[in-house]
C-alpha cells in the first residue's frame, strides 16, 4: 500500500526557485732596599742608601688603532628581483571567483532516514516522517529516474564566490535532448529547459552561499507528481554545497493531509494513515495537518538550452 502511494514523489515535472668593559690596571709596588756598611772609627754609619726606584711604569699603551671595522658592504644589490612570474597560476581556489553561471542535473534523489532533510517547522530538528517508507519510495524513484527523459535541473547565475555570496538561482524541469539517461552524469549533458532571454530558468529566487554551503527557499511552487498537481503545504527548503562540477545537498517540504487522503482514496488505501503520520502544523491552529518529507540529492554539471 505504502509502496504505491509514495510514488507521488517521483517525476517532478516542475520545481522552481521562487577567509666588556674590561678594566686594565698595573701595580706600582716595586720598592727593593739594600744595606751598605763602611767601617769607620767614628762608626758614623749613615747608611743612607735610599735606592728610590722612580720607575713610574705608567704603561699607557694607548691603542690608537681605531679599527672601526665598519665593513660597509657597498655592494649595492640592485637586483630588484623582477621575477614577473607570468605563468598563470592554475591552482584553483574553490572559493575564488568562478563562472558567472552554472547548471546541474539532479541524477539521484533519495528519501533519507530521520536525520536527512531540513527543519520545516523551526524547532531546530530535521523533519522527515516519510523516512519510515524510504526503501519503498527510493525503489520507485530510482526506477522512474532511470527511464524518464524529464529531469530536474538547478541553475545559479551571478556567482562571484563559491564560499560566500548571494546569487540568483532557479530549479525546474528539463528534457534530456538525446533521450539517453545513462549519460546524464557525464558533466557535459545538454538539457532543454524553459529559459528567459538571458538563458536563465524562468521562475527564480535568491540563493545564499555561506561558508561554502548554500540555501534557498521556494515559497510557492506547483509540483506535478504521478498525475497529481499540488502546491506543497510548506515552502520547499533546499540546502547544499556547490562547485562548478557538482551540486549536492538535501531538500524538504510538507504534504498536506487532505492531499494524501485523496491519494489513498483513489488507490483504495487506508485514508486515516496520513492524519496519523502528520507532524507539521502549517496554519498554526495547533492541529497537525501535513506530513514532512526529506530527500538527499546529487547533481553533476550540465548545460541548458
């Protein structure tokens, strides 16, 4: 029962964006005394041998050698290192200005577990009740994407910095020009999409790139899935990280209980199930009236015409 009802997520036909002082001294204490005795009757031995050593050795060795070894290296190094490296540095900084415009095709879209998705009600927790049916839904989605020539594409333009920037973006449906779904992830596949005169997807919004991740909110967009056309009961919130070659992330939105009940009735399923699963109060009246769904996606580069 659930396997069939969840096929409504398959085949999006249109979703769009609405960095020292050394001290020398000498001692002058050189005073040697000798005694001369001369024999006399008067024995007036006035031995006055006053050997006065007046050798005032004032060793004033004044070193006038003013060796001011001022080895003034006058070698004027005029080598103004003019190494003008004209070799264009091809080391690409992923956060540097890049192409003004890039597009990607969603190649994989899967319902994740309860940790995958976005916060749809502002409580800081990821909302994804549909995680309980991930296996069934993912099988159906993979089968459809492998055989359908209609794809979902994402486009950014006005990109100056892949790490922090505000850019214009769009998301919508496109057709595989060669009808071969096996080469959609080649990075060079061309898809036919509804573009304006500037080559941009026609319904747009502003995406914000911050810390290398981007986010966008699509306030109101009609989605046609499995024969049912509807506007999600919450904005479609998308978060991811993008480079010119790959864009990947998560998206989420709410499906109203009445819509799901209708699908159940049409297929003979228990129509009380949607109300039991509901986890979103979209109108603020205290009653849960929508079911959250969270997806992860990977989208390689492509071209749009």
